[in-house]
C-alpha cells in the first residue's frame, strides 16, 4: 500500500457525502459515476471499513463514514481554495477588491492614489469602504484593510507600511488664553476633545524619556467618530485635541496648531496593510499591497520633515 494518502478517494468520498448521491457527485466533479464508485471503493478497502450503506433507493453514511465526512469535506474544500488562489496568484491581477480604510486617511491619502492604481491594473476594481469602525474582515467579506494602530490584532496577516505619530495639539490663541500645559496632569481640568473609536478606549497614554507613564481621559464638550471633526473647534482656540500626524501636519507647518507636551509623547503607531489568514493572497490583493507600500512607505505628512 502506498504511504501517500488517497487524496482522490477522500475527495470523492467527501463529495458523495455532501451530495448524498454518486451521480450528483460525479456531475459536480466532471467525472463518470464509475470513476467515483471506484474511488470510494478503493478508499473503503484501504481503510478496512464501509463508508456508505447502499441500497437501490437509498444511500447513507455508516457510523464510521460519519466520523470521517467532516474532515474529508474540509480537506476537499481547502484543496479547492488553494488551487483557486494559486491560479489567481499566477495570473494577471483582476477582479474586485473590497478594501476597508479609516475615513480621514482614505479621503486624504488613498482616494487620490486610485487613478494611478487603475491605470496600472485596468482589470482590477475596488470597493473602498471608508469608516473609522474597525471591520471584521472575514465576517464582513473584506479582502484587505488599512489600519492605523499601536497594537495590531495578531489574528491578521499584516504588513507595516510606515510609522504614524499622534500629537496633542492646540491653537496659539488657546495657549495665549489658558497657558501651555507642562505635564499630562495639567490636562485634567482642560477642555480636551474625545474620539469614539479608539482601539483601547478613549484614554491618552503618555511616557517620558525617564520611563514615567501618565494617562489622561479627555473630558471636553465634543466627542466625535472622525478625527477631522475635531479640527474646527481646535482652530477656533476652544480646546485641546489629539490628532494623527497625517491630519495635524498641515496645521503644524503653517502655525495654526502647536504640539503640546513634547517631552511626553504619545505611543507611535503604524499604518498596516492587513488581510485575513485564509490561505494564499490572490494576485489582485498582492498587487494592491505592493502599490500601497510603494506610495505610502515614505509619506509626505511626516512631522517634522
């Protein structure tokens, strides 16, 4: 007996168990009924037990067959998925990509890249989902996502594209009226604006060069689900906010905002291209990953430049 598992026999058994019919399984696999019957019989002989009880009108799994059916079906479908992904991997990128991206980042930095991507890959289309809510890639059927986080979900396959800093900022007119905070505790009684979709709750976490740590829960008159919505209130000189540098750098360069507590920086996060851990990535997703890495790995928003 060959030491190599009878993959063909297992596949035919799995398909017959799913279809509850030798004829239906044969049609689904594009082979003859005789071929399926021989494959299942060969597997039964190899295993030393019957997998089906057969009559002229009825086909049913034996108790032994039921113990193997789920595993054999999983093996069959995994092999199908692997073969499909391998064909896509070796082919020209084509098809639809469902991509989830944080809203502000997507509007500012991803949407402007789409024309160039489409010119490079004319057979690929993109469903660009813009939201600050972290989607369930597998459950909601997304092929990939861009995520900006300090700590990333380890259940995903991730490629880090670039660092992303965050700053505590205020307008000069706010600092003229209220003074410049020198320690994170000075923020406790200030009007600090909040962000609803922070991965680890709405808390600002500071650390200085000596390793001291402080946390502050922002308590202000505005809490938002998108960081861009904080900008008008900050520019009006009414409050302090935390902003990612891809938003803040524009206002820092022209002096409309200033970075506070430079000796107590917030943790630096990263921009990640993430995909589910479900097998080989198709060519269309690999193409998008390489394209975004090429265009976002050295971002112009970095502060200071």
